[in-house]
C-alpha cells in the first residue's frame, strides 16, 4: 500500500510464478502558484535498460536472525488480497517504505496550486501529512487494515487523513485534481491494470493529474509488477496526455534504475 505502493522485489515473498488474483493491492517545497507550461524530458527515451538491474528480494534473509525480516513468515501469497499486505506490515517487512517525502513529489507540488489530492495504496502516508501541513486537501487510502494502522500511528494528530478503502470502489469526499501514484500500480495484479486506468479516468476531471512514480520494465513475477512503457502508454493515452517524464535520482533500492516520474494530464 504506497508508500503505496506501495510492494516489491523479486516478489514481495520471492515466490516464483504466483497466480494473479483480482482485487486491489496496496498502493508512499512549499506549494506555489498554479503550474505553468508542461515540461517533458525525453519522453521518447524512458529508462528501460536492456538488462535492468536485479530487484532486491523482499524475502526474509537467511542471515541476521535478529532482524525483523529474518523472522518473518508469510502465509498469504495473493497480492490481490488485503491479508498479503497485512502480514508484511505486521512483521515489518516494508522495503518500499521511504520514510520521507521524495524530491520529485515535493518539486511537483511546488509547481502547482493547492488542489485536492488522493493517495491510493498510501502505506505509511508520509506525503499525506506533508501535503496537509502545507495546506492541501488530501485523503490517503489503503485496503490493508495493517497499513492503515501503521499510517495512523505515523501521522499522529493527522491520522484522520487516512481511510481503509478499496480504490476501485472508493468515493472520495472531494473531486481530486491530483492522484498520486507511488508503488500502487506495481502492487496490484496485472489483471487489474485496465481497471486501474479506467478508475483513474473516472475520478479525475479534465485537467487533473495522475502524477507520481512508475516502475518501468516487465518483471517475470512480483510484486512489484513492472510494466513495459508501451503497455503503460496504451493504458493511459486514451484518457491522458503525458506532460512530464523525468528520471528518478533518489529511488529506494527495490526500485533503483527502474522508476520514472511521470505526470499525466486528464484529457
């Protein structure tokens, strides 16, 4: 969920050839004036190396028995089920959790007016607190009860920003002008990608943004489920126009070399 999402490695459980199940998996500068002209950096040449770096495994290591992850044991093998993510939050195996607000996120916010923001697959929801304290209307959701509990502990007095909800059926309390993507698309089963694109288009009004971090390049198993750039374009281009495309310098190890900051404007 996030930070949603939110997720990842050579499979969060390092399980080969897991079946994909329908369902949601989870989801992760100071504001200035409204955005000026869109900026596109090398959209025709996204980072998608022929030999992408190997993804770190999210499975508990055999060594270091004192660590939380080394003692982890997972019974759920379906990332489309909330229990899959509940177990990982319960046992502290969350290598997708950045524990900070990413630079590209803060820079995007600085270029735009304070508009309502929805964060699906929010994980620990650091960005939600950052936005709220800067005056942005924001709601963060996750369908994992344990992810929501972790986010509420982290946010303290801002815990009310977080709800337990399924993105695919959730009705936010406002019309979002920005939906923030962070480890959410790569956390859901591939079979739900068309549903993802459809729901994003339903929630965002013309001119609204789907903007965030996208995990580029197919992976044989997951999560994280990487997506080829051509497939991502085919999913979103019917309803969105790409207006920003940038490399990411501060990726977590689990995403390093494979993330792009992309901003898609609703047509």
